[in-house]
């Protein structure tokens, strides 16, 4: 009998401070960097996400290639994987508060999605090889019900569907407003044992945003790394799987993915989403809908007012009647004396006076502790009739 998936894994993320507190030790252990603030070796840990970035400008773009290693993709992939595995083993030497070991800084299960030589401008020889990996995570156990139970366990095509979703545009990185308040304890679903990378009754699905780029030079050394992965201690919950909104499966490709936000955006849980697109339209983009109660979509809609612009927060997903906490932040883009980020309020809406602004909105579900961020550039102008009336 075909199995039915009624629950999925939700991965609670660790505080980025776990890695920022040992940034210097990490830099030295992984890349032999003695000073993360100066020199041509740069190592950075985001205080917002815990994502890592490293560049060795003494070796990047030097066009020193005199071997065929850079063009041997299989060999370079092996070097990259060995580096990531070795890094995970080496950081076990480091401890953070209460003498706890650090979480793995790179995921176990990675799929190579692109690789090839990179050339410096006006150079005919490759400078290094770039490899891009994406993380894969187990989605969750598959139920094997008896025939009598199968009808009761089937999820209907509309269960968990609240309102038609709109396309989710990936947010651009930005300097964040004041951090949202730490999540209050939630009533979690039944705890689950940490999943193994390839349990026989689980599917491994891609993590959107879980990208790791490595640049390897002719000597087989990692000279740059950019990781979108976030630390977690395999703190895994089982959450009810809500089904995808009704779509025509003959015309749409549907799948489930996990998602990590941008490297400078707060996130407390790594959760699954339904994504789908029209297979008959090659230019169509994927639409997205939360698959559990541990995620929701956040949007901002605007309308003109006599004083400028009114912004309204719009939350959609499986969070109907939830207590959502909002925090607005903004800074002016058209000012000769920029004041930096300013906290603007905590209601569901925000009135913006005349000007050009970059606006950030954080929304936090008080029940689960989930934080979602969205960002917009707002051009706020007083309508002509209002300006004329005011002048009179």
C-alpha cells in the first residue's frame, strides 16, 4: 500500500551567537586566519543568521594557474567535499557556553548543482574553480496505514488552505531594524528523533537558500567560501502537513522544499513550503504556500493618502486568528543627512510621509516563535490634488 505523509519535520535554528562567539577560533581552525579584521584574508559570521563568508584576496584573481586541476571537475568536487567534512569534524574541538559542542556548520547531505572554471577579466587562463552545492534535508516519515485507516488519514485537497497565495518574491539583503523580541516558548508538537540523512521512509528535499559556494585554486586550496547554511543542533519537531492549495496537477509542477531566508535576515525555524508553477508556460515562476503552522507568508500593500502613503501588513498561511507581533523599520534614501534605521511602530499598518524610503517589516507569531521579514522600497508622494489644496 502506498504510504501517506501526514507530518513533516520542522528544524529549529540555533542562535547565531553560537558561532559569532567563537568567530576568531573558527577562522583560525578552518582557514588559518589570525586576524579577522585586517589583512587580505577576510572571515565573516553574520550576527543575524550565523552564515559564513571567507575570501583570501592574496590568492583570488591572481591568474597563477599552471595545472589542469581547475578543469578536473570530479577531482575538485572531491576536494570540496573533503574540506566540508573535515571542517565539521574539526569544529567539534570548539565549545560554546556550558561547554557544549558547536553544531555542524555545514550540512551532511549536499548536492552539486554547478561547477566550472572562473576567469579573471582579460585573462585566458582560469583563475580558480567555482562549485555550488545545495543542501538536502529529510522531509519526514511516511505513514503506512491499514486499508481501513487510509481513508481517515488522507488529507483533503483543500485542508489547510486559507486564501489564494501571491507569488513570493525573494527579499533582498538589508541592514535590519532592531532585532525582534526573542520568541516566547511555544506549545510544540510531539518531539521527533533527529532524522538520519537518508532514512528509508523519508524523502530528501532541497533547501532553497541553503547554498554553499566554494572556490578552489590550482593548488587544491579553498580560497573563498560563501555559505547560506544556518547552525542547528538537530532540534527537530514533527508538525502536521497541510496540503497544497488546489491546482491542476496536469498543468502544474508541484513539490515541497525547505527554505532559508537571506543571510542578513532573522529566522527561527527552517520549515517546508509547497511550491508550484505552470509547466505549459516556460516563463512562469514558482508560487509558494506554507506547508505547516510553523511558517507563513508576509506581504506589504500600499495606498496613497493625503499625507503620503499608508502601508498595510498582510499575513497569509496557516496562521488564522494567531497573535502576530509586528515591528516596522525604515530609513530615507533621499536625504542628504541620513539618520540610519529608525524603528517606526508595531501596529499592522504604517503611515509614511513624503519621501523615498527602504522599509523593513518583521512579523512574529507569538504561538510558535516564527519570525518572517519582508522589505520594500517605498516612493511616497503627496497626491497632486492634496498638494494643490494644501497650497491654497
